[in-house]
C-alpha cells in the first residue's frame, strides 16, 4: 500500500505560521481510479431482481401521479362540457402529450439520470453543481474534502463551454445567491406539495361517497377527509417501514383497476376518443375555446402532478427499475384511464364533476372506492416522506433551522420523521381542506406549486448538462426549448387562477423561503465573523506550553464551526477562566455537498501547535443523507481517530529517508526563519525544530495493517508515541467536558434596516425556537460548559 505525503501552505491560516501535512493511505492511483469507476457505474441487475424493484417502486414513487385521474377532468371542465363534445378530445390530446413530454421523456429518461449517486430532488442537483463549481455560499470546505471517494466530479478544458459557464457562475457572489434562491424556491414549492397533495387526493377520493349517497352534504365529506388526514399525520412517527410492504400491491391494484375501467368505458361509450393521439386536436381545441381553453390548462396540468415527487423519491430504487415501472405499467394505465373517462364524459356531459366514480361499473364500485382511498393515502404518504427528506437536506446544508430528525427505520436510512414539520404540514393541510372545501380551488393551488418546481428543475438541469454531462450546446438548447415551451405555457395558464386558489402555494412558499433564506444568511454571516475573528497561531504559540493557564486533568471538546484555525470562543474562554484542560480538541461537525461520507473517511484529525501543547482538531464530515447523532459511539470514534493519528504521526517521523517525507526539512527552515505574525513581522521561536508545530491534516481512516518497521533513529519516536497515548488515555479517564459557544448574533448599528430586521428579529426568533446545540449534539448537562459571546455582523 502506497503512502503519499504532500506539503502545502494552508492559505486559510496566518501567513507563514502553519504548514499542512496531508497524508493519504490509499491504493495506487490506477487501482483507486478503477475502484471508483466500478463504484459509481450503474449496477447490473438480474431480470427477476429488476422486476421486483420495479414493482416496489410503484408504491413509493408513483402513488401521487397515479391518483391524478380522480380530479383532472373536473378541474379542466369545472362548469361541465357546455359546448362541443370534441373539446373533451382536445383535452385528452393535451393530457396524452403532457404525459409523454414531461414525465416520460423529460423526467424518466433525462432528469432521473442527473441523480447525485442515486439521490434525487432539488438539493441533490444543487449538491452536484456545488462539486463542479465553487458556488457553495458557506466556505467551510478544505481541499482534502475533494479527495473523498464520494466527491466525484469531472474536469474541464480551460477553453470549453463548460469551463466558461463555471467561471461565469463563480465570478460574482450575486449569481451564487441567485442560484441558491432558485433552489430554495423549488424546495419551498415541494413543501407546498406536501400540504396540497394530501388535501386534494384524500378529498377527491372521499368525494366518491356522494355518488352513492347524494344526500350527504359537502361538509360531511370535508369532515371525513379531515379525520383521515389527522390519522395520516398522527401515524407518521411510526414510519413506513412496517406498512410499506402494502404500498406496492395497493398502487399496482389501483393502476390495473383504472386501466381496466378505462378499456371498459372506451368499448362501452366512445372508441372514437382514441383519435386524440393526433396532436391536431390540440390546435382545434385552442381555436374553438380561445381564452377558456388557455385557462383550462390549469386542470390539464394536474395530470402530471406527482412527477416532481418521482424525482425526489429516486433514492429508494435504481433508475432502470423506475423506467421499467413507468413504461410498462404507469404510462399505459394512465392513458387508458384518461381515455376511458373522456369516452364517458362525451356521452354524459353533465357528470364531469364526479366522472371517475360514475364511470365505474356498479358491481365493483365499492371495492374501487376503497382502493382509491387507500391509493390516495399512499400518495399522500410518499409526498410527506419526500418533504421530510428535503427538509433534512436543507438542514444539512445550513438552509433550515435546527429541528429534530427521527430515523424511523434501522434498515432504511432515508426513512425519517420530522415532528415539528409534520404538525405544521397537518395544520396547513387541514386549513386548506376545510377552507376551500372543493377540488377546484385546491387544484389551482396544486398546479401552481407543481409547475414552479418543474421550472426550477429545468434551470438546474441546464447547468447539469453543461457542467456535469458537458453536453453539446445544441442538445442543451433542444432540451431547454422543449421543456420551457410546455412549462411556461402551463405557468402562464395557472397565473390566471392566482385569485382562485393559486395564491396559496405562493404564500406558503414565501413564508418558508423567508425562514430558510434568513437562516442561511445569518449562518453565513456568523461563519464569516468567526473566520475573521479567529485566533492567530502566533498568539497561541506566545502563550507557551501551558497556554498561560493552569492545565487541569481531563479533555476539553471545544465545538466550533471552523474547519481551520483556532476559533474566537477559545480565546474568550481562557480570557475569563483561569484553567484549561490538559488536552484540548476542537471539534467541527460539517456537512459536504455529497450524499454520504464513508465511515472510514469521516474524520480529519489535525495537531495544533507543538506536541507538548496537546491541542488537536477533529473535523467530522457528513453527507446530506448521513445520520449524525452525538452520542457515546461518536465520542468513541473521535478518540479512536485521535489515537490512530498519534500512531501514524509517530510512524512518519521514522521515515525520513524518503524524499516524500520532506516535512522536517521544510519545518527546520521555517523554525530558522521564525514564525510570522498577522502583520508579516518575524517573531522568535524557541521551539525544537524536530517538534511538529504544524496544523497537520491527516485523513484518519479505519486502522490499517501498516508496516511498523522503523529505523533505529525512530525508537525515540515510538517511545514518545507510547507516552502520548498513555497521557491521552489518562486524560480521557479523568473526564471529558463539552464546551459550546452560546452566541448571540446582532446586527451592527450602522447596518441597513432590512439587515437589522433579518438578524435582530427574524434570525434571533428562529434561534430561540429551534433546538439548542447541546440537544443536537446530545451532550449530558453534567459535562456541558456554555461560553456566552455576542457577534456583531
């Protein structure tokens, strides 16, 4: 196994005051490249396994899309078909080509391939872009993060169109912020889907009761729908692991039923509706109806709702299984269902409101009603789960206040439950259901949310095709033109219905966007303040081995958001207290724009200052899908990584015969020249040149069977290693204290009024109601020490 040591200057630290040692114990580059290539190549599945996965994907991915036939024609013709029955054929033709262009061609065969190692959704696309361009607005990344096996990205030719696009994006902070806001808008609209999907799906399914019992009032139907919604949201804390096996059979049965009913209606009522496959009927539809035809697109749009959830729930299954399920089951069954309803409506023009239920053969009415209600619940469950997942992604990337995240399954890490968001969704969903009381206005709101999510996905896909796939600009232009032609048409149509319910998702999205952006803005400003106020290495070295204080037994874990440098909280702490622990470890927990960080690459351990200072930094890195919980297991892994670092560092000292290990030649010259302060002035150093006084970065992996052969001159290093390990163990036995910063962020007096409102009121309120760091990190109160400080940003 090959070991590489690279010396580089840490540009994030003070000039000349620190050197970086980057040791990576890995396979040779050709073997590593081959391993990564095989790791990220799409898996080949057997035919039987692929069929099973395609079957399971029906219950998770396609529930929302499959329940659309419950309400599409009612929202397209809310007043019934009062004119030419051929209008129904034109609407059916629009549905057919909308399903073909958006779900089938765009999402299933293009967008789904833009996944982040199997993860889908708006934030997954954003994370993929962040790895290919420096557009992440929180600059807490280090060059060693790019060496992760999951940090896969391509390189550009300097003169390529992709390189020009990358430089254009990176040039101004305004463009980075605009892209972030675009992603947040898409995320907020997905949250809106989590509110509107249960409302319209359950209300439409329960509305079938009135077909057999017309004496029931609409209020009774709304009450039944609200009861089902309360039960649905109340069961979320159990997770879907226990009942998830029921989802796929229910949805498959639903698709087979609506497909079969569609065939029955086509044969019974009007087989002529099949002429809708000719796009000429779309032209005739708009020519006959004019503005009414244009505004009716808001109802047609509902036929492709659930497509955005298809991409958000991508992580559960391979792309090939999703493609197989859609092309073999979902797509043909939906076409048959809509064609059958159209045939029924052409012969029953007054029954558009409940066309789906009235077109069901009487002998199987109640079984279909039960399956429809169950399918609506499954569709709602899939959308709610997708909302929880996207909230966790936003939380990991610093775009959402800290909320409790509960993992409901030990087998499936993606199954989570967010209690606070669950109850907010439930309250808003009940308010929408009880407030509107009919499918039409809810449908207008639902369509507005869906089309905006699709537009956001299109804009992100343009960047993906340029930066990640490096497609020819002509292909990008074709994709953009086709997508925007359909989606902008639908967008302009739903804008006509903003006052008829379309304002609901806009208000919901605006509220969540304000919360998310202000939280992100405050987080960035706080991080920038900590970066600018961090302690210089010269100041730390000037304190001496005891740091100018009494060193008491034990280990102090100082939590910080900085991945480099000594945080301001440390100087604030030792300025106000007369003692510090014998061992100080700065712990930084940060999330990277990757879906996961392998366990053996999670920790970065660094030494700060000389060995006799006993100061270290441990950076714990996570992906947005990883489970992070500060508990005894995390603490144990942290100390295991620290001990491994000490052993590896000692072994490197005995390898001075290699040209690669040129650390100490560099360090001797550094010590000879002295260290530099912040102004570039030389300060004397009495340190032993052979003592590591660097901020040495060692990516700590799982213990390896490394050759322990050292030269005779390295015997002293081995003894030093044993002594330090014994010292660390004794300090650990003496006790571990968790030191957290209890910071208060305030806007400066000369700040503009909008910044004062954002920081002093909105951000302060969010920090007050969100979970404390001590709760997030699961720190016991008896070993917690809070250090208060005020940041003016």
